[in-house]
C-alpha cells in the first residue's frame, strides 16, 4: 500500500468526526459538510437545535501543542479587545484545544460572510484600520514557540526541496541558476535593510481568510500566524499594477496609522515577501503531495508546464526585486 493510501486524515470518517464533537458535550444532528481546506481538515457539523459548529482537525506533526495554543492565545488577545476575529470555542474547563482518537482539534462558531472587494479603496481603508489594531496587540509580546518568516525557511529550504525532488531535469539548470540569483538578491536586500522588527501577525492575510458582512470584516484562520514584519499582513491586500498598488497601500497605511505606527521602510520588503511566498507555496504543495487531497486539488502541479510557468513567474519577481519599492507621501 502506498504512502498516500495510509495518510492519517484517511481515518477521519463521519462517525469519528461526530464522536469527536460529541465528546465535548454537543449532540450532532448528523449533518456534515466538508469545507475548503487542505493543510488541515475543516467541517461544518450540525448541532441539535443549535447553530452548526465548525470543527478543525489539525494536520498531525505540523504544529506542536504549544504552537497551536499560542495561535489560540493570539486570537483571545484580539477578542479581548473586541476585535472581529473568529476565535476557538472554549469549554467550561477553559480548554480550546481538544484531542480525540489521536487527533488534535478545535471548534469554532459558524460565521457568514463573503470575500472583500480588495480593489475598493474604502474597503482597504477599513482593513488598514483593523490591521493597525491587530498589529498593535501583536506587537505587545512575541510568540515563544511559533516560527518566524525568513528567507531560510521560505526561500532556501523551498529551493532545495524543489530542486532536489521535483524540478524536471530539462529545467533544473535554469531553475537553480534563477533561484540562486533571487535568494542572493533577497539576502542582500535584507542585509542592507538591517534589523527587522517582527511582531505577531496573521501570516496568511488573503481574501479567503477575511469574511465581509454588513461593511465589516472578520478575520479567520490564524493557522499560519508567526513572527514577521508588519508588511506581511498588508502586501497581500494589494492587486493590480504599480500605480494601483501605490494608491491601495496609501489607503491601507492611512487607516493603519490611526492605531499603530507603520514604518515606511517596510515598503522595501513587499517584493521580498511576495517572492518568498511564491517559492514557499510551490514547496508547500510538494511537501504535501503524498496527501491524496493535494493531487486532487492541484492536478496541474508537478507538470513540465507548471514548472515552466513557475520559472517565468520567478523571472518576473527577480525584475521586481531590482526595481525601487513603491513610495508613499510622508
């Protein structure tokens, strides 16, 4: 039997899901709906005479118990200040992380909403204000157990994994040469920048992790929270060409600065963070390729066409790294 046929998540049968939730005192009505999640497994589970709950089963061996609890603690810090985040459900004995049949899991209240329109400047101003409040709290103390975002973990390690195990022979020389040029450029930019102020951030602040309802955003899924520069949670709100991104960042920073000081020097890190995310995303899929959910969801991955497009995208990023950063009026 292959590794993919023995994946731990294969044991998540409907009975196990319901038994896990009912072990916390809930009574399920048997309705189950798998939600769009790959790193973990997330389901909506119907509860008798109550609103359905969301249950997230953490991927085994990805995070330690201490790291998961730090994620939860960050959410609780934000919730305590009445920020619109969806934090884990807490039992009567104060537990937010639960165990059942070898799995760690957490429950969440179901929240409705839709992805925000990130090309709307008014929306970006609102998101900037909220991110400023989140980062003000995130800067209050550091994570002790969760990692930091840096070029080693997201860049060099990703490059080695792809080059050694996934890049086709006919493309490896071009990829290796390009990736090395990119990583050396990134390390040069970071060295010239000097010490980076890293704070607790959401870490994966794309539109899919923001629920917009009644002109108000709610942030969900802090699973990738880590220590990183503040710009990591801001650049992912940008879209369009350089002119559009400059106008968008101006709105974000205007709202952000009402609650937390933004260091304009961090604009130099936007393309660094973007490039590292591109490299890390490909390596993330590669690392999870033995999980049956990944070949199904990313069927286009690991083909010669995919890697040719990846190399082209990295060439564009190398050019972007050599351009001056966007500038805002002080």
